[in-house]
C-alpha cells in the first residue's frame, strides 16, 4: 500500500511539476524538494533513471546545491550517458573540494566514459597524488591505490588505442532488432539466418508490468534473416519465457539448442531444444559438471560439433571473480568434470562471455582485468594443439572496445562478421546490437598494435645469436625491377574555433558508407590531423562537439591518394548554444514520402539530444522543409510530420516536451533552386533546428 501511495504522489508531482516550477520563485527550495523526492524514489523502488532525472533537475535549478550536484553525477554514472557526470562532479569540486575525498577520481571516470582519456589521466593522477599525501585517510569515500592505478593504466591504454584504431566497420543492425530499451546478448546459428537476443522492451513482453528498476522484465526475442534483411523481432514464446527475467546465452551452430540463464541455485544454465521453426521445448538444467551448487554460471559457448563447452563461473578455486572454464563430452555423451582455463586467460578480476569460433581454436572473451580501456574489453586468444597451450590474449582495440562494458561477442562461420551489444553514438536507446565487419588483415593489425611491446622484450632479453658463416657463392644479379609508386597519404587538417579562439573539441571521423572509425590525432590545441589513403574518392563524416556550443556534422570527400602530397583543410567555427543559433540536420533520413526516420538518422539526432541535455535552459524549434515536388499543402503537412518525428525521438530520449516545438514550412524556405536535384531539391529536403530561448 505504501508503494501505491508513493507512486500516486510521484505521478501527481510529475504532472504538476511544470506549474510548480513556474510558480516557484525560490529555485533553491524546489531543488531541495527534488533531492528529497529522488531519495524517496530510491527508498521505494530501484528506478535509477527516474531518480537520476530528479537529481539532475535539482542541480540544474540550483547549481550551488552541492548534494544535488553530487547525486546527479553519481546517478548519471550509474545509468546512461555517463560522461555527462563531469559537469556535476566539477561543480562539487568548485563548491567544496573536501565534500568528497574521491571527487577527483569520479571526475576522471566521467572523462574516461567520454573518451577524453587525457583529462581522465590528469584527474586520476591528481587523485593518486592526493592518496599519497593523505595516507592515513580511512573514510568510506576513498578509492584504493590499486584501483586508481588500474584506471591510470586504462586511460593510457585508451590514448594508445584511439591513436591506432582497428579497421572495424561497426553498424547498428537497425530497428527491426533494436528498440529504445536495452537490447543485448545476440546469438546466431552457423547459417546466420536466426538471431536470438535478450531485450527489456515492453512491446511483445509476456509481462506488461515493470521490474523494480522501472524497466520491463527481460524477455528473449527471435528474428530471421530473409532476403538479406532481419525480420521484425518477436517474442520467442512462453515455452522459454516466463513472466519474470529470462535471458539467452548461446545457440548451437545448427540452431537446435538454445542455452539460457535462470536465477535458480544462484544462477544456472539451462538448455531448450527446437521442435520446429516456432516451437521450443521446456528448458532443462545442464548437468552438475557445468552448474555448480550455490555459485553462478552466467555465460556459455559450445563448439560447432557440440563436444566442448566453455562457460564462466565464480565458483571457488579460480583466480578471482568470474573465471572461464571448459568441459568436454566423453564417449558416452556425458560432460566431463569442468576445468579452469588457467592464468593465461583468467585474472584476479572477471573474465566472461566466452565464444569459441568455428575453427575450434580461436576463443573470444571479455575481461575487466587485463589492460583494457575501461569496463570489460574484448580479447582474442588461440589454442596451439601441438604446444597444448593458449596464446597470450590480444585486446581487439578501438573502436570495438569502448570505455564501458563490451562483452558477449559472437562470430559468423565465415569469420567475416561478428555481433555484439554496445552503447554507441548511433544507438536507439541504451545498449543496441551491432554487426561488426572484421577486416581481412585483423591479425596483422593486432600484431602491429602490440609490436612495440615485443620489440621492448627483445631488447631487454639476453639472447646472443652467433653469426652464421656461409661459403661464398657466385651471385647472379637479376634485372632490376621498376620502383613501385610511393603513395602519399592525404592529410585532413581540422581547425576548431569558438569565439575566435582555438578550442579542444571532441572530433570524430568515420567513413560514411560503413561507419569505419578513422584515427584523428591532435597536432596542437584546436588543430587535428588525419592521414588517409583511399584508393578512390571516399565520403566521410566529420563531427565536432564542444560544451556549450552547437555541434557540427560535416560531409568531407577525400580524393584518392596518389604520389603527390594532398592536404584538405576544414575549419569549424562553433556557434554558442543560445537564442538564435541554428543548424541543419543533414544526416537524418526519412523513407520516401513518409515521416518515419530511418536507422541512419540516430547518430545525428543523438548529438542534438546531447546538446539539449548539456544545455538544459534552451528551447528548440524543429523545422521541416521540402522541395517543391507535390502540392504546397501536402508538402507543408509532410514537413510538419517529419519535424514531429524528430521531436518524438527526442522526447523518447528524455528531453522535456515543453522544450520542443515542431513547425512544418513545406517548400516556403528553399536553400537553393528546385530546378536541380543534387544541388537544389536535395538541399531543400531537410530538417533544421533553431534555439528559440
């Protein structure tokens, strides 16, 4: 009854909040009320997202409320968009540097989540120095020296990884699979015709209620690939799903056995067999060779021939945390006693998410304890049957790894693609499922990335190889071959300014057609350089963001690299995010003659959402525009519906509807002549945003 009363009061306050805020002259008092409301939200529920919004509103209303700022930063890091915590933690530092002993550490964490590893390293180092200047401090708000050293290492790794990105193409699989709610844990059969994954969406969920965190319960969904496209995902059915949490773990290569996680016995692995295309058997627990008593098993992978099983567990006898184990099937079809994979793979921290590739010797897994860039990182290791040993694990690098958790990667049979879930700029909501195109020369890239360490080891060694003396032989000189043409990389130089002064912006460069990330190095403050060697003219998207200013997304065509030196210069002048500032959302797309956003639009729209979230005082008009094909009245209606599609997307991402206005201008405000398609009508079909307050 108390919870029902609480929810009724919460709903009343949320409905009346705009009126309260308009009538309330003392923002400090309202901020205090919101802080207390956020605390009550957490006492009554575990609705982190709701509590976070209440603390953020309080801190934005009263920037001098130190508790509101601390709680806003803390809960942002406990939920999503974790890098946004920096603003609130830095306010705490400015208001009272002694409010929390570890505030410098948490500022570093925020910068790390935002890929700003240089600033993260600075604040981690400052906190590290503070630890040694006050060695006797024993408060609960102290992060240990060991953990701080680990974060310093991650920040250094992040700088190196981002300077040398792997050539992965990482693409969101789209709205037929992903939803605005968390979607994760993709598994596939060897034909890549079935995808099964876990989601917390409401549509299609067997339980229309929500869990205590205010998200729907986990359910398992399935999609089929037809004509090269994934069909609309649907609930896999009540033979597998229950009214409570249900999540998948693995699918056998033939697609007949689905392994799922259940909360029984502290967490066990069950298996269900496919009866036909739409029917599955009741899940049964695996044998006690896999499932342990009173300990957790939460991920699994089975070899294509179903003879070897890899899984993670926190059972006693490991190296610490979750370890990866394996078991083999004997001649009677029974699983042998499981064994730990050993210290080459397992660490004192956590290893999870194993996936044995179709070659039977390559194992992918995730670890948060072996030199990553933050959270869980994906690693690759190979088994040498002659040596009966695993190779040293290799980090898959950036961009497949991020400062957050990257885990549960699965590969296709041909080794050309992989799938996993991640939080990225072009996501629809929380975690989304992505397809990774694996470059042919991945192993070469990984070796090159780690070559510096190998060279260092060779130099430190004491190997003395005697010279080899050979008898002289007559040498016949071959005809000289023509010198190959030396290709000179194209240099892209980007300069970023705000108010006429150079600024250190967040600059990203990605290939337009497949989202491959390109390295961008800092030449000097406000100047960035990228070296590219395309074989033919190639389109890229250059994005730049700077706090308090309007983001920029610019299309750049890089010419084919030749023997001649070529330099492309781009200057970005940021406009302050204040009344009158405007921008064109050029990289959002609608289906022909429709107002439904396509999947390619999310990256651009998420930058607009970020700008509005970081500048909570602004209001924005979304204006839709068309060319002059069709009647004026139809075009005006279509442009209004497209503007509303953008508004609704931003609202779904958490932007207050009162801060958004949709207007359809139709063909009234062309940017160019409608007489030409490429340089005219195409430019006129657009959506713009204007800051109106």
